[in-house]
C-alpha cells in the first residue's frame, strides 16, 4: 500500500529579521499541569476512600464518583458555591466551552471576546472569552455565524467538542467515545455527569465512569480478552479473523463454541466496518449493529473488514453468542499507524525576510513516496508551532505583515482553496533557532501519512 517508512523531514533555510506577530489566542497545554493532573488521577481512588461525604446535586449527603471528584478538585466544575454540582442536570453549549478551557488549560482572553466571535455570543457573557478561544482553535464551529450558546449540549455534540479540544492540547484519545453510548443516547442532552466522565477519560485515560454507565454491558455477560489489530496508514484495511473471536470467547466461557457476533459500529471519523468489502467500490455494505455475523455460515464473521478513517486507536465493541446461548462482551482495538514521509532537504531564498512560503510540490512528492505513485495528495493539516517560535499564516503579505492565522483544523489543499502554496511560516520576533513543524497529508483515496518540516533560521 506504500513504498517505505521514512523519517519525514522537510528542511527550509531562512534568514531572520524582526517581525512582530499577533498574540496567540490561547496557550499550549503546559507539561507541568498535565503531570499534575496525571498524579491527581492516580491518587484519587485512595483519596476518596478516606474522604468524607459531600453534597451532590440535591444537597443530600453522598460521595462523588472518581470522575466527578476529579472535575471538582481540578476546578473544572465549580458548582453553585454551596457544594451543589447538579450532576444529573443538563448544561449549555456555552458552559461546556468554559469547562473545556479550564480542563485543557487554554487561555481565555476576555479582551478578544468580541474579535471574530459568533453573532449570538454577547461580549459581556460569562462564556464569551471561552467561546472565542474555542472558535479560534476550531473547537467551536457553530453554523459559521452563530453558536447557540444557551442551547443544551447533546452527548454527540459534547463528544465532538471534547475530541477537538483534546487534539488541540496534543492528547491522543485511545478509543471511540461514542462507543460507550447506544446510538439512541447520542442525541440526548448530556448531563454534567456525562461531561465529567468524558473529560475524565480525555485527561486521565480512565474510562471507569463510562464503563459504569455503559448499558451494553450486563452483569450477566462474560467478558473476553481484547482482540488487537494494526492498520498501516489511514484508509488502510484489516479483515477480521473469525478464529480470534472464537478463541477469545472460548477462553472467557471455559471452552464454549462461538456461534455469531454482533458489533457496535465505530463513529465514522475513526473508520468503518464493512461486510464483503471491495476496495474502490461505491456499493460496499456497512456492518449493521442488528446483523448477526456467524463463524460457520453466512453472513460470515471472516467477511468483515475495517477501513481506517484516521491515525490513532479505535475501540470497537462486540457481543459474541455461543452455541449454548451464553453472551460474551468484548472489544476489538485497532491501531492505525500513520506512516512518515521521506526526508527532503530544500534551500529557500527568503530574501533576508523572516518568513517563507511552503512549496506544495514538496508535499505532493512526499505523498507519492509514502503511499505509492498512484496516490494523489488532497490536503495537509499542520501542528502549529509555539508562538515564541513563530506562526503559520495563509495568504501572508510581507508588505503589510498580515495574513490569516491558521489553526490546526485548517485544511490546505493541493489544487483548491485554501491552497498549500499560500501557506507561510513567519518567524518569531526573538527566535534565532531551528523550528520543527509536523504535518499530516491526506491522499484523495483517504489514506494519510505524516511528515516534519524543519525550518533553519540563519
């Protein structure tokens, strides 16, 4: 599917001069804060065992769960000041943005709360700064002009917001958050308890709260060992092996024979399960959660293929049923390993200015080298450099020292707007060292690869 794996460095040379850059709308997640939260999460269990009871949303004496206590201890959820946190209540989209800014240590700059914001977000509202920050980061998108900050957030919307925030903070989620809910639940309003569980998972990696609320897991259902597969490149495929499921179910039930399996399909952005998949076909059949896939008869379990949607790890839940009628719950964990681009070295004459425009041909060549000559680059997204190193701008003007600041969500295309050829790196005012910028390239067939741009400052 691809030729080879490379180190993925594109080198540019750049002569430095002073150029003032706009202040960043947010700060990167600090390593010290991240470590503090990890330590807090690890010790939370023992802390709660010795802590006294606290008031819940009704004012009754009751202990909070691990995830709820974590949100409270970290100041992410602050309640009404009297110890009431209304964990069973819903919350607005605006309130969630405030929690996300707190949770991921984004800087909410109230002075920018009116700059490029949504038309229905008042500059005097308590959530204005947080929503503006979330909009600048590509977390809050609304309909382009409005955000509906007072509307209750649904579970599906909350998951999308949290996943975008985690990506901006450099956190890779190890599973599909939607898989913890039934399809019918995703459109329901999220409670503060839901948000606590989801954020706790994103910040600590623990899904204890989500597991407890997962209605698909029954106390009468045995649990099988995890089944693991690896896919190379986004858009890559892996076909399930029925023997893997049979072995997992047999071990969980002391030797019973697997008859069939049903799946909870992953969210589409992570990838898709197909039955009898054919590459390039427009009529492939997606796996249905209501369909039984058998070991020894049609529809065959061995006929299921996963097509990766993005790099990272996705968890797919299934229930296996033995010939004796025993139900066994299990998970398939699929890791997509994005492949790095070849090493390229280029010298760009920046005419002694502290900026340089990228060459789209470099990225197109990297796509072909990694994914094959028949692969065509579609677009590229960038991991933004720190504000002290510099910034990425689209359509940058050297004469006016201005342009559109890019976000990590900006897709820059090879042949349509916004174009890769109009992306520029502008050096930080005080930076005199090399700058490394990571990127992900996506081919027209959906496959992806990663790479690194090394910008040398003379």
